[in-house]
C-alpha cells in the first residue's frame, strides 16, 4: 500500500508495505529541527500498527540531515517504532552514515543517567551539618562585615544614602503600622485574658497590670515587633536583592566600581536598626492599651492600673526592651540582605531566598532573646 504524505514543506515520507511483512520507508527533502517533529509523529502513527518483520529506511533522496534527523534515524534503527523487526538504514552520505554507526544500543544504555543511590541516614546528617556550618560561617562573616561598615558610618555619615534610608523606613515602618498595631493590641488582650482566671483564684487580679507591662516592655514587645518586621521587611529585602542578582544588576554595580554590600545592604541594615526601636515603643504602648482595656472591664480604675504598672516597670526595663529591639533589627535586616546575595539563578530562587530569610531571622531573634533572658537570670 504505497502512500506518500507531505509532513512539512521540507520533508516527505513514503511508506511501502510489501509481502512478508516487509516495509520500506523512503525519505525525501530536508530533515532538520523544524521538520523532524512532524515526521516523527507521522511515522510513529503509521508504523506502530503494522506487524513489521523487516524495515528498510531509504535516505538516498535526503538533501539535508541534521543532528535532529540523525536522532530520528537512530531511533528507527533501534526498532523504536518496530520493536520486533530487523532495521536497515541506507543512503546516508559517508560522514552521516559513519556517525550513525558510532552510536549503538549498548552506548545508549551505558550513558543513560544512572539512578542515584539514596544517601544513608549518617550521610544525610553529615551533609546537613556541613551545610549548616557553611551557612553559619557566611552569616558570621557577613554580620562582621556589616558591623565594620556601620562603625565606620558613625564617623562618616555621608557614606549612607540617607534618602534611601528614609524611603526604606517609610516602606518598612510607616506602612507597617496598621498590622503592628492590630497584632500588638491583640497580644495585650490575650495576655490579660489568660492571666486573669489564675490570678482571680488568689484574689490578685491587680497583678494583671504587672504581667502585661513586663511582657509588653521587656519580652513580647521587642520580639513580636522584630518577628513581624522579619516576615514583612526582611523577606522584602531578600526578594529585592535576589531579584537584582537574578537580573545581573549586582554584576553591573561591580562593573561600575560600586560595592553591592555598601550600596544596598548598608542602607537596609541602618534602616532596620533605626526603625525597629521606634516601632517597638509603639508596640509597647498598644500592648499596654490592650491589657488596660481588660482591667477596666474587670472594674479597676485607670489611676490604679497606671500606678501598678509604674511600680512594676522601671527605666531599666524600657532600656532592655529598646536594646533588644536594636539587636533584633540588625538581625532581621542583615539576614534579609545576606539571603538576597545568596540567591541562585531562576525566579524560583527569589522566593526561596525570601523564605530562608524569614525562617533564619525568626530563629536568630528567638535565640538572641533566649541569650538576653539567660544573662538577665544570671545577674539576678
């Protein structure tokens, strides 16, 4: 049943079925990257239904055969469409025929990607520890470099691009006031609600003021502010710098003789250090406001609540809270910049860097707060 069908404007295939389940395929035209796909699908549809014992592919009338065409001929020769048939390819020029003869089925099987062996548990633990140590070294080196740069900035403020610092403070701080206000107010409410029932058993509900004031000023105020900024602004720092790296803008800065760390990271770390204490004070106030509303609902007067809070909270507690906020601000902003510089290639790497920035920042913030708490306990 001779049948000739044009596949594209550049190649034609004619399939001839003869007696004894013998089939001949005649190829004409140009077999290249543009025509190979259509020819491949056409031959597959026409040859697979046939019970072929012997297949002969005649490439004599091909006026061009590229690497893609050789891949199709190699697949035909290997019996890809006719597994039970003996296949012969003839008519190729000397060089192409020699190349086609070089690649055998054994070569294909030998050079296929081997199935990777799953690492054992000790190997996974070792690789994780090694990756953690390498990342920790990079973090320490980056934080040390930033500390040196910030110390130099104290004596030379002109090193900072202050308009950029102002823009970052507005974007990370002023625009984040609504969510910071809501969360800190709710946290104050929660602390007061949760501490009221157990204290009522001892007739000591007045100490709700002590609990709310201590938590809002020394502990939860600085830590919650930093965590919210890490999720909101630290991730943004990582995404911004990561996108610049993917777009090769960091390489362009280096080409122009600018240090990306000083040009980009220094402004963001400075903004984080300046911004976090201000937001922490605001968080302290709104947290105290939430606890105060609960105590007012329990029948305590405002002067009594204020007097109890003033007895419990001292200037040293406020100083500790603000000191923590400075450290926390440096942590989330520096980690966000570091993850941005560590971004790999491709858009998915930007999202991964933002996620790593948030996770690492929250971990380091809680770790730093634990160290502060331990030092305070030892001093007392």
